[in-house]
C-alpha cells in the first residue's frame, strides 16, 4: 500500500455512498439486475459504492460470488464520466482467516475495504486494536472501519479508534455506534484526514450537522438525489434547504427498516423495475404482506402509476 493509494481513498470518502444490495433470482446472483442497478446509480449523485456488506447480504456470499460482483460492478462503472470508487465489505472473527481473505482479494479492482468489528467473540479494546492493526498491516488496499455494536456486540471506543486512525492504511470509519455523544467526541478529536461517514439512516441529518463527512445509507437506494442533496446543501451552508430535503425522505429511513434489512428495499426496487426479484437469502426473509402493503402505498404516493405488486415468489435454498 502506497501513501498515494491510501490518500486517494481518503479524498473520495465524502458525500453519499451506497451500500448496494445484491440481487438474487432463483437462488443465484442476478446478472441483469446487478448491471441495471450499477448503471442506474452511476448516473446519480452517488460518490461511491460498498459491495457485499450488511445491505448486500455479504455473509451469505461465497468468494467466487464476491469476485463476480466486484468484477461486474467495476466493468459497469468503467465508462462512467467520473470515477466511482468501490469498497468491498468484509467481516469475520478470525484474524488470520481475514488476512487470507485480504490476500485473495488483493488483485481485485477495488479501492478499499469496509471491515466490521469481529462479531460474537466480543474482544477487548486491546484485542480490537491488534485485530484491525494486523489487517491494516496486511491489506493491499486501505481500510474503512465499521463500528456497529448492536450487530457485533462490541463497541469500538473512541480511544481505540483514535489509535487506529494513526495507522496510514486506516482511512475512515462508517459510524453506526448509535451514540451521538460518542460520535461528536470522535469528530472533535479525530486526526486530519480521517473520514467519518454515518451509517445510521434515521440519524443522518443530525450526523451531518455534527460534522460527519458523508453518509453510507441503504435508504438512498430510494430518492437518491434527495439524500445526496442533504449533504451537498449542508456543505454549502444552506441548512434550511437541507432540512427541507431531509424532511421529504426521513420517513423512508424508518419504513425501510420496519423489518430486517434489506427485504423492504429489495421489494421497492423490484416493484419499481430496477431488479427482477425481491428475493433475499436465508436466514433473511422477504417483506411480509403487511409491510408490502405499506410499501405499495408509499410507492404509489411517490410514484403514481406504478403497477400493483404481484406476490413474491417463494425462495429456494441452494
């Protein structure tokens, strides 16, 4: 890893990033839908893509599938008028195995990794520091840390984060600590060049006003331009206009997380024709009939004339 490469991702970590969903059909990856998705969002004010993270159901994907998703996504962004960076989502609780995964992905056409804290094992802060330091020493691409304690059962404390931020190959953080005081403290004390993007959809506006550099939002699959405008308007000092745009989409951040994500977002994308199936992989399940009805009503309100939904085909386990 060169300083130039690391600095390159640092400079791109701002604005709106999209944790892209992974489309499936009949149990396998859906190439046509993925190509359609990437082309669609590449034409919108999206600053970068996260592949195969939580929203992309990354824990259900094999290495061959991960590589296929990365290669196809990069191929679809090559002709774009502006460079669209790609980060690959990774997670795991076995440091040595994670290092092997970093080796396997070192030659892939990505710009960096989004790596979550080890889950279930609940290491100490000292263990977290050594884990991420080992990965950063090993990785061919820069790392964005992902702190989401309500999923991993361990919180990256600010003192640990500040120590890790000094590593030249750790360039930023996706902040889902769900503690505004902790987030504000980190923003105040972080070193120059260490980027912080919020991953809390419902708290996005507050995080941006507190000084976050941008946001990584599942909800931005819908009304993408409005979510992007919130960050852009705040950067321009137009707080009233930013708040008005936020008010137009803030209800989506609650609706799309009514049931475990990304079922609701996939249902919406299927209903509006961006993907060919709302299928998710077990243990996730498709949106319930009750939620589907609520989503249908909201789609009709925002996009009048969309055809009524058809029942989602049952999933096949393969």
